[in-house]
């Protein structure tokens, strides 16, 4: 019976017992002499290639000339113990079928050493490189681990809407969704856009967060999480910003701030431990090629208890540190990445969860403390990147929430449904948000967020 295709990852973990195998993939390199050729084949299942040994006398010369970097093959042959170093097994080819060629003169990945900036310009091909193969496998593993973690804890996966009439963050920089003819926009008598003639009968946008809708689910199902794309229309060309990115947002009824912090710490440690265990080869490659402190940094998070620190105390530590910061430090200001990293990397030498922020720099829905000045917010701070999670205990008091909404000038008619959760059976509840790309950035050691999402969406860039 003819063998079925076996993935390279499985072949490399098999014994070289001489059995017949069928392998398919893309050529990474071809070298050799007039008697023998060595083809490195990769199918994306692993960072590692399998070596195909070809007796040139047994194959058509034109076929072998057509096999270049980037071409795709099916190889049948015997899986044997490798005679060379670096791999345990190799394939002694008995039959080669060439699926697709790749012209060496025009194939962009013909040579090694391309910059990450250049690879962003060919995002349709960059997954074929070792770097992006590793990043995308790690991204997949982390996505699976997220669902696995919450499922094992009895959370319900809630699909929150991508099209919304509310702005959870109050950020204002949102992408508008409309079916109106932009060449002939209907106007009211006052000269404003007549949204009553739009598809939804009102102004709508792409969501910046599923949190508010997530709270609706938590007040019925106790514990939910969202995991989906979110959008921000900020004109930011930085290594930390994307216009389209993914968010994980759990919301939990009956959780106070301490419960929220416990969950966030356990969640992050689980995800990083999962990656270290299941993506060891890919992480080792990125550690070698891009960031030789990566594995140590991942272990640093897994092996240390997170410090829980009040914002006021954190400000005091920073002001008394004697360290010269680029941005000023004083009570009432939000912390910058340099401040967060100082607390984590230099002062405590542990991950930090900062709590008790001034209410003026936090969102309207956060529970107010008795001092009237601070809220029960929490930010989880990591080495190298600073904040990785932001969350809070939510304000369950209808009176306090309504007063805060009025204070900020948010029209109550836009959030009446949100306030209903405080009118009918309100409970203490908490939640947080984890930017998925920021997590992948941390776990891979990459330096630009555009390199941890398959097809980055940034200002003036929606090519692929």
C-alpha cells in the first residue's frame, strides 16, 4: 500500500527504520555535487527541515535543475538514520514530483538575511520564512491555550459584536461603519448627516472593546470571556500600535479586585508555561536569532510571584529612585512604559500588579474607592514591555455609575442598557483585557507588533 503523506514534524520524531514515507513541502535550500544533492524541505509543521538525499544519477537532470529555493515537492523514499550531523533522520529519495517552481531571479525569498522591514512589504510570502513560521505557530499555540484555560475553568466563550453604537473606552478614534453613499450623503435640515437613513438607523463603528457587552454576559452566566478582533483608528505609526488587533476580555460576576488579580496572574503564567512546553523549538530559534534573553525572561514571569503595589506607593518609589526618566513622574499622571519597566526590572525584579489609580486617568466603569480619588483598577506590568493587562473591579452601584457618567458628559441614552445591569440584580464583578498581539510580542521576543500578526493593519497599509 502506498504511504500517505506524513508531516515533517512527525518524521523527525520517528525512527530511521528504512520504511517508505511520503513527504511534501517547500524547498528551503539545495546543495550538493554532480553525484548527490541535499534538499532541505519544510512544510510549516516545525521550525526544523528534513534533509532529502538525492542520488542524481537516478533522476532527470532537468527536474533537478528546476528544484530551487521556494519550489514545492512531493518526495517518496526511505526514512533512514542520517549520516550527517544536525538531524536524526533523513529521506533517501526514490521518487520526486515537482508541484510548483520558484524562479530564482524573481522569488523574493531566494536569499537569506532579509530585514523585517522588507518582509513586511511581502506579508503574503513572509510566513514561509523561519522567523514568521515560528511566530505564527506560537500565536496558534497561545490562542489554543487561551480557550483551553477558560474552558477548564468553566468560563463561557461569548461572541460580542464587532459593530457597535457605543465606545467602551471613550477614546473617540473609531472606524465608522456605514452603507450611506459617500458621494451623496443625506443631510438633515440642520445640515448634519442623516443617520436615520443608514443601515442601522444610527451612527455605528467598529468596536474598540467587547468589555461592556461582556459584562452583560457575566451578569447572566457568571464567568465569560471574549476573544476577537478590535479596531482603533489612531494615526499611530509606532512599534506598539495596530489598527486591527485581537483582545481577550474575561468578565466575572462575584469577583472582587483580589480575585481579578489572582486570575490574571494564574492566566499569564499558564499561557507562558504552555508556550515554553509546546513551542520549545520555535522559542529556542527566536532566542538564538533575535533575543538571547527571551527564555530567561519567560521563566522570570513563570517562576516569580507578582508584586501587588498601590499606585501611590509606586509613584513614591519612582520619585525617590534618583533615576532620570524621560517623562515626568507625579501623582495623578499615568505611568509611561519606562516607569513601569523600572518597577519591574530594577526595583522589584519581579512582575508587578499596580492598583489604586487616580479615577481621572481611568475609565468611567471602574469601581471607586472610599477616598473618592482612586479606583480599583489593576495593570499587570511585565519586563521589556510594561503593561500587558489592564483591568478593574467594575462599579456595581447604579448611583455612583450614573454620577460618574454624568460627570464625564456621556449621554445616558447611549448606555441605558449598560446601566440596566446595575438596576436589576447588580452584583460585584470584575474583568480585564489582554491584548493578544502584546502577549505574542512578549512570548516571541519580537520588537515590532506588526511582526506578530499575519497581516498588519496600520495607517496607509491594508495591502494584503
